[in-house]
C-alpha cells in the first residue's frame, strides 16, 4: 500500500474533480446524526436523539466528538467535515497525499491532525467517536485477515457506542463493470491511461495507471503506478466485522442509498463499537 499514490498524488485531485465530495459530506453527517455519538462543535451541547441503544449518560466527553477519516488521501473530504465543525483526524499511508492534505488544512485554518500510518497498524492517543472510510480505501486491503486486523483496531479505538461508516467496491463492480477495461482521459495539464486486469479467483483488480503531466508547452513527463484492489461481497464484510468484534448495524447501496442489489457497485456499511477484546 505504501508504494502507491507517489507521483500520482500530484494529479489525484485533478482527476477526482467531479467526485461529489460535498454530497458525501452531507450524507455522512446525516448518518452520524442518526446513528452516532459525534457532533460538530455547534451541536455538542444538544442532547443526542440518535439510536436508542446509545447510552443516555449526561457526561459529555470530547473524545466522542472526534471523527477519524481512515485513508483520507489528499484530505478533501476531511477538510469538508472540519468545515462543518467536526474535530478531525486523517490517516493515510502516502506521505505525498498527506502533504497535500496538510496544505488544505493550513489554507482553511483548520486544526486537523494528519498521521502517516498504515491503517492495519494505526495507533492513536485515545478513543474517537466516529471512524469514516470512503472512496474505496478499504479495497486496498487484499485479504480478509487484513480487513479483520483493521476492523479490530477500529473497534479498539472507538469510544463506547461509537460508529464506523465505510464504503467498498463490490465483486460485481470489478467483475462486470471495470475489470479488463481501459479508461483514458485527456486534460489540459495532464492525461492518463488506466488499464484494468481482474482475476476472478482472487477477486483482485490490478490498475496499471500511466500518467502524462505537462511540464511546459512542449514537454510532458510520464510516470506509471500499479494499484491493487480487491472486491468484496457484503457477506464477506459482515463476517469480517463479526470476527473483529464490531456490531453490524446496516448496509445500503452507496449510489441509491437504498437496498443492496446484485448490481450494486459500491456499498455503505455502518457498524458499532461492541466492547473491547483482549489480545
């Protein structure tokens, strides 16, 4: 995971400029308000009206309002959440991506804490109320063992009754939609060729990305990166959550926000902290 998003980091935001980050932010806030315990600064004094299983304790702990963005990348979504009043932490394993995220935080005069860590080995100083992970970050974990390892850490660092909201690309998406296809895009400042190779047995999709970055009017610099992602089914994700000690709450199609179908390409999952495990 640490070898990806090196040179590609500098053009990542360019090629992601049509990503509906604002919509994702608004929807995540809605889910946190409904199911979670974290609140933006302006609402922290208001008593929670969320899920009935959440404790009604009047004690307000600052840690419960911290939101961790796992696999935060260049921090676009992280900083949008910060602009809504959330106390944010961002974790990513790419120093190049985090450098851009920190620049955004400084420009926005936010106090987001960014940590250079592998999500499978993350270490925090305390608990947090919510963990989010979107834009298929978890698909970079290529084994169920790595998923379980990461999920156990999430459960360990979640404040009691805290929630974990994440998305993932499905096997269907890699197998039927983007697997074994070639995508190309030409921009004024840069262009890319994105070749996909999907292996049905391992459920792993290999992205071979070639990028041309314009250095001046007559010169382009070329670089290549190989990314590996694995597709998962909702059944596999539920199994991994259970093995990690998290409590599955709900899932939905990430595009329609409705019921999951056999053609769902991306799925949202909400899980809840469910007590700590020893060892």
